[in-house]
C-alpha cells in the first residue's frame, strides 16, 4: 500500500508478505484507487487490469446529457415491434419523474450496446443464434427493498423503447410460468401462453422479480438452457423454442432484509452482468 502510494517507488514483495495477485485484484476492483492518497497519482499498469478512475465532472455532465437524450426519445432502439408488444413499452413520460442512478446508466449502456449489435445482425438477415452470437443480456440486479430496482428497469424500457414483461416469482412458482400452461377454456383443455414465453420468443425485457424465491430445481429445470447457449426453452414441457435475439432477461433480488434467501448459484452464474443498486444519496433526494 505505502509502496504504491509513493509515486515512482518500486514494489518489493517479500515471500511471506502481501502477494502480487492480491495487489492486482485490489487495483482491478478499484479499492486502491478509491483512497484519497492516490488522488492525482498514476497507479501501476498491470497487464489486463482495467483501472477504475473516479467519475470526473465531465463524465457526470455526460450522464445528464444522456438522460436528456433519453427523455427526448433519442436512445430508442429502432426495432419494428408488433402492436401487442408496443402496448407494453413504458411511456417516455415515466422518465419525467424518474431520478437515475449510476447503476441505471451502466445497465442502459450495456443493454443498448448489446442490442444494437444484435439489431445490426438482424438487419443483415441473420436470425436466432446467428444473430445473438455472444451478445445477450442476462442481468442480475440486487438491492434493498425500495431502492428502485423495478422502477429503474421500467425506465430502461422507456428509454430504449423495449416492451417490459414482469413475472413475480414466489416459492410456489412452477415450470408452467415459463413454459406455458394448459387450462380448461369453455370446457376444452387448451394451451395458454405466458408473459415469459411471449417475451422469450418475441423479444423485450423479462423482469423476474425475486428470482431467489422459487425452488432451485424449478428455475434450473426451466431456465438452465433458456438463458444461455443453446437458448432453448421447452414450450408446454416438450416443444423446443428459441430465445429471441432482442430478448433481455433481468432477475432482481432483495438483500439486507431479515429472512432474505440466497439465489441458486448454478442459476446466478448464468447471469453475465451483475449490478447492485445502492441506497439513494441525499443529493438524489
């Protein structure tokens, strides 16, 4: 720590002292860079390590400029949604009273980048896995109750012009929530689609609320191969259907509350992007 703090000093690590891998990990995480003693100093450049610098005033202004573009509808992704899906796109008026956080800007930038790449491939005539390739958004968002997880994701839908499908999950959630279900309608047993299945096959944001609550065998059995390669969901339990290239899957989870249950690790590992929504600051209020 003190060797790095002294600008230009060489770092000498004793065999039984702090390991270089630990130093690298601290630099990568931004922990070292966050200390005031490093302000204005150039930290060591480790190969493959991305330095996280404090947000500059210019970057803060850029967030404000970006939000103004969002409110003006200039960040909407140009995709031809069906009339049914357009009805699920949140109105831009939602952004008039929304207070964005840095996490919101990070998520929106990630999703916008991924879907624009996918859209370019769709415009070239590619479909399915060929259009997705390695560009798919599986996002895991955690935070305390009331910090604005759901509100942020609806604001994301408004800013990017994406349909939003909310699936509340409980300990009683079954496979048919994802795969569709059979119901008796007018005395006849008929297959009925679900919001998850509609969004999965037609595109849009799938918001899995409280993804940690259902039985792990249910979620893994239904979603294990649906959220990542080969992107296959078994409709009605036996008909394979493919993930739409413009489908974004986001799981939310409350943390820091009594009785909070952890999420199944096998499922959470399939969510490539993870974010924490912190408590609002006084400036936010």
